[in-house]
């Protein structure tokens, strides 16, 4: 339905930032790798019905400049096809640049800092617009990331990872502007934790996301209700 299309951008932004992303790394003290040909195989389980989807992240040999930063290009291949993902590391800060909605302007965000103490938070404002059946819809808000834990160990698919960083991601102050309706504020129930290991990048993500919005004359609409776990199944880092 058209009203669902209006609000899907919120959820897509959240899912992009944590579910199908974060490539892995080369060095034992880094959380990133640009080594062309390296691959990471991920599995995402829908915790509500047990359905499993897989995808493969592959590092290419290509770069792209965005907002003055050089981003390395990765291919994300799943049963739906292949799309590009873009990642940058500047000092100890890790960035990704990806579309909120397919074929619409991408959003840049900092998703990890690897040399700060647990409890450190940072925010990234975002703004995006997209066309919904001839209507321009604008979405603004803030992505907040917090280092929850550092230097822990985590076993995923039988592999014990050490030096793990746990990051909490939240959407805050989200507002949707729809012509002839005005500003709408969604209600968001969320729990999103990503785990990053040296050399392997993201090894696990736990995501619970429920978004509803009150639409005048229509009532409360559920936009998305997601409960999923993504884990690294295997990796081949060149």
C-alpha cells in the first residue's frame, strides 16, 4: 500500500546500517579489509519463523570518492541479485555509504570507532528524500551508535573470536514529511547490537525492530516488525 511505501525508508536505513554490511579485515588489530577477492558468507535467520537467507560480501578492486572520502566498493550477492556497498576507514573510524531506498540518494554514516572506551557514543544526522508514486517524501533523524563492550570473546558458528567490540545502534528523532499531511513521528521499538572481531569485522548482529505510525484518517499502521539474527558463516580473507 502507498502509505507503507512512505515509511519504509526508516526501516531500510536501520537494516542497511547493521544487517547486510561491515566487511572484514586483514590485520589482527584492524576491523576492515580492502583485499580484492576476499569474501565473507553471512546467514540471516528470521527469528519469528525460522526462515534463513544467505548472502556473500566480496571485496572488489574498485574505489569511489564520496564527500571527499575514498570508499572501497564491495559486492553484496544474494538470491535477489548483486548490489554495491561502499566502505571507508579514516584513522580509527569506519564509515559506510549506502542507499536508504534503491535508486535514491545514499546516506553516509560512521558505524564503528575501534580505539575508544566502552560507553563512548556518537551520532550521525541523516536526511533523505524519495518519490512515492509521484509524491516526494522526506525523512530526517539521527543514528546513534554506542560502544557497549570491548575486548570480550564471542563464539559464532563454532568459532571463538577475541577482542570483540559490541556496538548498539539506535534511530532517534525520526520525522517523516509527507505533502498534504505534514510531519509524522513514528513509534520505534528497537534493539540492535553488532559484534566486530579483529580481522573478521562483523561476526554477529541481533536486530529487533518494530515501527508504527499514526496516519490521519487512517489510524495506526505497522510499518515493519523484524526480529532477526545475522552471523558470519565463513570467510576467505586474501
